[in-house]
C-alpha cells in the first residue's frame, strides 16, 4: 500500500515508477497543480473489453485495468477460463464480466457488444490482445496454419474495431488498443528456446 493523504491505498503496477504526490508546476507564468498518477490513470466507471483476457498477457492486462478501477470484460475462447478470471477480479472488488468470444466471427462480436451494452450501457476501451498461432518453423507451416493465425491476429482487430466503433462514436470517446508482437519487427533467435520446438 501507499500512503496517499491520510489513507493507505493499494499500489498499482506502475506505482514503483511514478510519484503519487501532487506537485506544482509553473506554466506560462502561472503556478498550476498537476494531476497525480492516480488521477491520470483513473478509469473509474469505464468499461474495458480485453480479448484473450483469460490468457497469460490478457490476464495481466485485466489486472491493470482493474487496478485503475475499470469494469473489465474478460473475453476469450474458453468460457470456463473467462469465468475463473472474472471471479478472481470480482473477489478483489472489480465488477467483471466473462464472455466466450470467437474473435474471427463478426456475429460473435455483435453478440458481445450487445451483451456488454445490456450489462453496463457503455464501452470505453477495447484491448485487442487475442492470438493463436502454430509454433514451429516457417517451412513446416501449412497455408491453413498461416491463414488461421492471420484471422485471429489480424482480421479479429478489424472485426472488433468495427463492432465497438458505433458505440464509441455515439459517446464521442473511446480507446482501442491493439497488442502486437515485437517479432513483427525483428526476427526471433530460435536458439534461445532450446528443445521446446518453437
């Protein structure tokens, strides 16, 4: 916990890097109070959808959004995994909602948006984090493997954006965050994976 004013609060993941105290700064000859980290990152009441939200990275993204006090929609292929993650978040005081989602199907996206709007009445954030790909060497990959990975990693971003955009436009705000791999820029060194087959 961190002392803030006369109370202790749970520290967010970024608290080790930034000060939570209010500071004053001179701008244009006037002294202004600058917002605190808590104020800058406060998502109280906002609704965030995280695809792949029950996976390794998605689970951490859900945790971060929950720490910032957002309502979190955990959307992933397996409903059981989504339910487990949503229950974990709920036990920590976050309003969480679990939904199974096939990110490659436009109808599934439409159903998700309808369900989220029915529960919360708003969508403020979409984190496109879902990924599915075959591990192994390129020369061993089939066209089916490649196209499957493209549908999940790329087409799903288009479908998700298309699904939430009307809601965000009607509220005149929203944030869409697309997660990608550094390996879109640099080639991995497969030697570091040893005998894992990656």
